[in-house]
C-alpha cells in the first residue's frame, strides 16, 4: 500500500482486479493500493507521501 495527499476528489477503476475506488480530498495522507496512487499522481490530483526512513537506514 502507498500513501498520498489528495487535493481533489478522485475516482479510479482498477486495470488489474474487479474493483474501483472513490477518494475524497483531504489534507491528511490516505493509504490506497499503489495502482490507484500512481493514477492519481499522473492525473495531478494527489502528491505521494514517501515512507519515513528508519533509524537503522540512516546509519549506513
């Protein structure tokens, strides 16, 4: 699953499975399948929120 902040409402129908989603705009990050997040970013209605690095990752 991936996270993004949606600036506008977004409707998406999967190209892989028999499913669809309707996402409401919100200033808080929302979690959805990667397929939907990628489509929303390409459509310009969302900005992906990247995962925070763990402390162990910063030591390398």
